[in-house]
C-alpha cells in the first residue's frame, strides 16, 4: 500500500500530482494481505484497495497443484509456518505474554530505553516461537535450535544495545542537521536561492535558501538522513 495508516486522502492526491503518477497506482511487486475490513462506501479505503483480476489461463494449475502437495519448497515454506501458528494459537499467545514479561523485568539486560527493551522482547518472542516450530517439525534438533537461537539473540542484542547507547550520546536533530549539511557539501543535493527556482520539479529535488531559512521537503530530508546513517555506520548497525 502506497500510503500509511490514518493518512488523509488529500495526501494521496498531492503525492500523485507531485510525482506525475496515477492516484490509483499499479502494484509493482508483492501484495501483502493485511486483513483489514474494506468499507465499500469509503473513498479512503478505495485508494488503498488491491484488486486482482484473473482470466482463464492466468494461473498455472499444474504448478499450483505441485506446490500444494510439496509445502516444504522454498516459495511455499512459510505457508507451513503459518499453519503451525494457527494450530498452536494458545501456545503462541502464552509465549508472547510470558517472554515479554521476562524481558521487561530482566535486571541484567543492558538496555535502558523502554522501547528498545520491548523491541528486544519482540525479537526474543519471535525467535522462541520459530525455533520451537523448527524442532517440532523436525528441521532441527533441540541442541541445534538452542545454538541457533543463542546466536541470533546475541546478534540482535548487539544492535539494540548500540542503538540504545547512541540515543544517549547523539541528538537525532543534530544528526539530521549534519546529514543535510553533508548532502549539500558533497553535492548530493543542490541548494538554490528562492529567486532562482523556475519549476516545481526544482522545489521537490532541492534545498531552497530563502535568505533566512533553508527549506526542504520532509520526505527528501528523511531520505538524506537515512542514507547518511548508512554512510557513517561502518558495520551497517544504526
């Protein structure tokens, strides 16, 4: 879906006009079913709906039958995992409640920020459920699953602890400001004076100097900030 939850429909119109694309855009990759209730009387819902039209011959029934009978093939492997979750809903919910509570109360966990601690709890829960599935389906032994789980948790913990530490040492606003400075200094984005602007396209892709302020579209600033974080992170942990 091209636009986020609770985004006013006005934004979708402006996005389409600004980028020269249809307001109702074709899907260019995977379509994820979100399970939302579709209101047929809502124009807002209509801008988010994914409509699939099939004609006779569009679906290769032979291939479909093959994958239905061989669920462990890579393209359909996670269908089996989803089936496992459905078969063990109560156990999954119990794991979520128990694991999150344990992580939140863990005194030796070096994560001070509550949202990062919850993030670690979410990953811990997902890993617990997935490796339990792997053992019960016979993909891994108990010992193999424990080793893989410990390795995954250690890697995730390193990332979260680094992010937690960085929030104490770095100002997000300062990093955003320097990301903009870096992009202008490196010529990644042009800076134009207000009186030099001749088209809307120049406004969209530039920093505009009014003499008193620097003006930039928020989505462009976000891209510069994200790219800068990747650039300064040698180990790609950010």
